[in-house]
C-alpha cells in the first residue's frame, strides 16, 4: 500500500511561483521561501492571491501537473491542466463504484468509522477537560454515549450493506446529539439544544451548526473538484439533482472536529450569545450579520491549527485535511490504496 501525498499547497498571500530548471521556486516580496523538485509533485494548489509564472504554467502542463486555484475561503475557482488528463478515467471509476453495492459499502463504512470516532473524541475531550465540573447526570450520560459510539464503530466495520450502514449512522447521530446539550456549559436558557432541526434551524445552536456545516460543505466540494472527483456522485448520500452528494459524504468525517467543536467553543467561551441570533416570523433562527463575520473568522482560524494526520503521520493545517482526504479517496478509486483511510482526530 502506497502512502504518498505529493501535492504542493501554497497558502501564502502574495506568493510568486516560478520555474527554475526542474524546480518550483516560491518567492514572497522578492525573497526565496522554498524550492521543490517538480518530479516529486502530482498537483499544485494555489489558495488565495498566489501568482504562477507563464513558463511554470506551461512546464506543469507538459509534466502532467494539475494547478488548481481556490479563494482564501476555499472556493474552487479554476483548474489548469495539460491536454492529457486522468480526470475522466477517475470519474468513470467513481461512477462505476457508486453503482457497485460492495464497493460503495466499503467506502461508506470507513467514512462513517471516521465520523463516529470523531464524535466520540469530542465527547471524550469534554469529559477529560471538564468532567469534574459537569453535573453527575450529564457525566453519566456522556460516558454511556462515549461507550455506545465505540460499539457502533465496531459494528460499522462488520457491515457490507449500505442501507444498514446508513441506519447505524442514524443511530450514532441520535446518541451523539442526544447528549450534545450537556457539552454546552453556559447557563443561558436560549442557548439550549434539544435536537437537530434544519431547513430551517429552530434554535440558536442549530443555526450555528447549520452555518458551519454549510462552510464545511463548501470546502469539501472545492477539495473534491481540486483532485478531479465529481462532487455530485456519492456513496453514503443518495444522488439527487443539485445535491453535492460526495461533498456531503466527505463532510461527515469533519463535522465533529471542524464544526461541532468550534460551535461549542464559541458558545462556551461566550464569544456568541443569544443576542447574536434573530428569529424570523416562520420560526427560523439565523445568525446576525456581525455574528456571521465572527464565526467566519473563527472558522478560518480553526482551519489554520496544525494537526497530525493519523494515516500520513505528518503535520498539516486542519484546513488542508479536506484536500488530503479527497486525494486519498481518489487514490483509492485509482487502485493506489487498498481502502479509503478515514480522517480520525487524535
């Protein structure tokens, strides 16, 4: 099994990339900050205001190195590639696998194992950091759910039917969100959580979660398009017109870590209060404009945090993990990896 990640991500604002022989040189304000041999790369991702010289564009096209451009917020803008591209072959394999029950089930099981383990990690982190401050009832409920999620994760690895896997995912979500309110440590009654509601969200916590999930879906879709996958054809989520099913699949692993935990931090640190939400006539609850800007800033800061990727055993900003997972999925579909390795937060 190959464990190789040969994509260069450039996130420095104002970076200038140029060709120097068989190397890519990165300059910022006229100062050389990096030099990487081209033969080590499969793709180049430019995030934000990054400039690439025409000679380097042409050389990368000749060498089969795809260049993708994203906004600072992670929105996919464009891709530059040479005349010979493996994207069509990759997508055809993606479509074939989606029609193969056994192949789909293997991917779905690993996606959900990552999600459930990460849900369990959120609860475990709360118990470790704040368990002595929780009421006994809350502590008992969280411990029970922590163990229950472990049992569900074990069952996921034994199932080969996608519908059964979807049922186990629903069971895990019910258990997890059933104790989510215990993770909110502020006494404000208007910030309580009694269960997921969406389209529209009916309370402040759901409004915050839904907004973060939207940001996360956007980033996951950009990541999939960057590596050449079709975000509309997934494995866990059924195909529907206009629905980014594969992006929603990829989101599942990141919900607990990048969205749920951030929402809890914003509430528990009192960075957001009930005054930051508004209720519409139809009962929908939304973030106010200033609060939305604050959440966006916190989301970008969270994405800059460095984590160690359990499979690659390398440090990387959390915001790049979606691109790493998308590439690992592409490698699995191409046959480079025996199975899709999920993102597991440790």
